[in-house]
C-alpha cells in the first residue's frame, strides 16, 4: 500500500556506484486496450532524470535504449487511462536485454498487469524483489499497524489537503519513515536499503520538505548509517546536496542563482540579458492541477505590467515537450517557456512541489519565492504593489 503513495511523493531515481557507462535495452509490448499516446517512460541515468520517447506509432511494440552510470537502472512506466486514473510499474534493469508485455485492466492497485517479463525486476513486487518483500513486512507489522491506518484514514478523509492538514498528515507519516529507517539501520550494507532510503524515504523533495528539524535528523541518520561507498557515490553526494539546500535555503534579498536558458522558441535568455528588468519565473506542468488553475493569475500579471519592465518565463516540468507546447497554446501563455527536462532550473532555484513563482529584481536579487503556505494570489500582489508605490514598475 505504501509503495504507491511513496511514488507520488518523490520522482523515481536510481543509484550510481560505478563511473563506467552502461547500456540498457528493453522491449515493451502492449495489448490493444491501451491508448498508446498516454504511456510515458522515465529513468534516471545516475546523473539526471531522462524522459524517453513515448510514441508507439502504429505498432504495439516499442524498443527503449539508454545509457546509465549505475549498478542498476530503475525504469518507470506510467499509463493514464481515459478516466484519468494513473497506473505505474517500476523495474530494475541491467545490461541484459529485457522484455515486458503489459495488458490494460482497471484495478485498485494502480499497476499494469504483466503477461510476460524477462531480465526486468519489478521493484515493488514482493515475489520478484525479495529485498522489497523483507522491507514491506517490516514496515507493516503489528507494531505499526495502528499508525499506518491512522495515516491512510486521515489521507482519505482530508482531500484536498490544506496547509494545516498537510502538516498533520506529515506527522502521521513520520512513524512509517522512522520504521523504514530502523530497517536500514539493521541492513546498512544492503544496496536496496541505500536505494530505498535515498529515493523513497529521504524527505528533501517529499511531504516533509519544510520540516527542517526532521530533515536534519534524516541527514544525520544518512551520514551515520550507510558506508562511504554509498554516501560518496554520485547519488550519495547529490542527496546530501538536496538536504543542505532545504536546510539552508535561498534567502530573500540575497543574490539569486545565475541562469542561462534556451527557450522553446530558440532564444538565449540569461541573467545578463535580463539585467535591469524584474524577472518572474513560473514553475508549472500540464499535469499539475494547481498550476493550471494559476494560469489566469499569471496572465493578469502579464497584462498589468509592461514586458520591458517585467519579464515572465515559464519553467515547465512536463515529461514531454509536446504537452508543454500544447498547454501553453491552449491556455494563452504568451510568455517564453523553458523546458526543464533535466531539472536545471528546478535544482538551481530549489523547487520541490509546484506551482512555484520566483521574482528577481533588476539587480539580480531574489525578492519573492512561493512558500507554499500563503497563496501566491495574495502574497505576490503585495510585493508588486510595494514596487509600484516606489515607481519601480511604472
């Protein structure tokens, strides 16, 4: 049960203990019930997240190939059916040619049933992955049954989440996280323990991203539990960096990170080219409901302030640029867009959940960033109004 929820919190990634480049090759076959345009694939090569071509064309078979720098590569296959229900399978792959045959069938487990599989290990299958089976038993035994139930009951009866209910849910989530960490403490040399903590349990980009005290506890646990061969790997150092960025975040009225982009229309945009203007970054994605609901608000800002005073740049997080282009066109986003395929701006500006708005002044200082507590529709206009009163946006 917990595996599905965990994968909605943190993007699937994998470990990197080896510097040598490797290659994977997997053939994916689907039955006639699938809408092939609604299948997407992602994997992390040890350095960055890769979104793969998701078009089967007129065929029902697709061969995916990629390079990776990790002992195993974790591939995510996601399907959104016509009722907008999300199904997801996740596999560990090696250099051996792999094959998976999928069939579509609605189910409450939110997984894609498999007809045949070869050289691909279903990560969250208790039969295929013995390490997951062991961890799953440990985090769902009688000692934590009540706290797990309290978490799911609260989640079920408090939708959509408010800021207060999110914090309450986070407190109910901690017993599960701590239970998993106890398991890792007992199995620190196990490769799966390190993988699972790094990408499923660590909270820099999870529900508890703003609980600084808990993040400090997790970072201390991480450093004291796992051996140096894991902590000093590429992913190990990357996770430490994510923790530190959350614990010591960007500060208002201090210099913003320098950026250099190429927008979807081929233009070069950078801190230098926009110097002397206010710059508003809008981090968004078409799959993000709150992002799309905020489009009229951003359009209102574009209408109110001249482009020679305030530049707006969309920072898109879709898995396919086609969705970005379609979404920008259908909603009338007239401002330039940057496809953040490799999380360049997301990492640079320490963005976890979206939507997020970031405002930089003409001198390159950060003067506003969404805190996900006060709505942007309330907080940002107050900042802009103060600038107007000083005749800085007129």
